[in-house]
């Protein structure tokens, strides 16, 4: 039988095992009803590894030689979708409410992008800081960008994006922020300029790891957008309260516009959709 013909079902007991592993390791609660989607996402990997059943795969990712495969599995089961200037209302809010004070007081802005995916979010933040905050204060600003996935982090560090990605950047910022490279196979790539990159530091962090987070803060702004959608309420509540501890008074937490904290007990004050303040 060729590997393409391997087409095992994902049995209910296997789905439950996957759910349990993902929840315990990274806090992601796979949804009942999404079994077929999950099976499709993993099937290609099973074929590549010539494994004929999910039970074999699940057992493998839990062994020491399967540790790397475990990260691949997590990548396949999460969504890394992102883009430059995504949910632009947040960047307008920062320009209006946050940056004028920092500019006037010549105070650097310290930001954490938690769940930064391939880097578009932290680089967008750097671009708007560079646009609004003159030197030498801009060079003292810091953006920490973390994600669980080493694959997206590698892409973020390379900082090269194709024309379609860059089309989301307003033209006046685009020309100041990217260097175009000659087209390869008809596709032009754009590299984020060193001046934009220099204040951004990438690192791997599982937000749901058992150990304490290594960063101390305080942060003026924390972005955790479209990440907690995977987590259940107790996990989200614990995370948001940890973010709150790391925010400076008057600092803001930004979540995705499709998310809400209204069902959680947090010390943060609602400001406007997807924006919360530490008072
Ligand atoms: C949909 S992307 C969001 C990217 C960006 N924040 C945005 O809104 O455009 C979600 C990211 O969260 C990351 N993620 C999921 N679970 C995580 C966890 N437990 N710890 C850290 N990052 C996680 C995924 O790897 C993915 O890159």
C-alpha cells in the first residue's frame, strides 16, 4: 500500500487522548465537533512518517524521540494566521492614547506581543513607534515577542514577507519600513529594515507552561490577540491575571476583537472592545 492510501480514522478514544495531551501541555482545548478537521491536519504527517494509525502517532509524540514531532503536532493543530496592521483600531488607539504621553515625556514604550506568530504584529508595533517617537527615545523602546511555535519564530526572525503581506501596511509606512529584494520566481520579497527590527526580540514561550514566566515587566502594553481563543475560561482567567501583574499601572492589555473577558474575574478595567486597562 502506498503512503497516500493510508487513511486511518481518528477514533473517539484517540481524539480524547489528543485533547488531553494538548490541554495538559499547552492549554489548548480542542473542540468536540472538530474531529474531522483535526484528523485532516494530522493525516499528512502520519503519511510522511508512514504510520498507519493515530494511536501509533499519539504514542510516538509522547516518547523522548518524538519530542520534536510533538512540536510539529502542536503547530499543525494551532492557527498561526496573522497580518500586518491586523485589527487596526488597536494601533489607532495606541497612537491617540499612549504615544503622545511617551513622546512628550521622552519615555520609551515597553511592549510584549504574546503569541506573536510570524512577526507581523510586533513589527507593526515597531513601525508605529518609529513613526511617532523621535530618537533617542525610539531606540530605547523594547518589544518582546514570544510564541510557542519555533516554526513561526524562525520566520519572524528572518523578517522577509511577500508582496501580499506587505500590502496591508499603509503606503507611507511601507516605504520607510521595508527593503524590496529582486523577484525570485516572479515573487518579490520585502525585508523589514534593521531600524524596525532592532527594538524587537523574539523568544519561545509556552504561555501555559507550569514554570514561572522568565520576564519581569513591567510592560506598558501587552498584546495577546487571537491566542486565548484556544483556551478554556479557567486558563484564560489565570493568564489574564498574570498579564495584569506584569502591566504597569495605566498599562493596557489588547485581546482579539472576537474575544472578550466579560465572563472572567480580572482586575482590569474595560476601556473599549478588546482593550483593557490596569487601574
Ligand atoms: C492566530 S495566531 C495570532 C497572532 C497575532 N497575535 C495576531 O493576532 O495576528 C495565534 C498564535 O498563538 C500561538 N499560541 C497558541 N498557543 C500558545 C501557547 N500556549 N503559548 C504561546 N503561544 C501560543 C500560536 O503558535 C500562534 O502563533
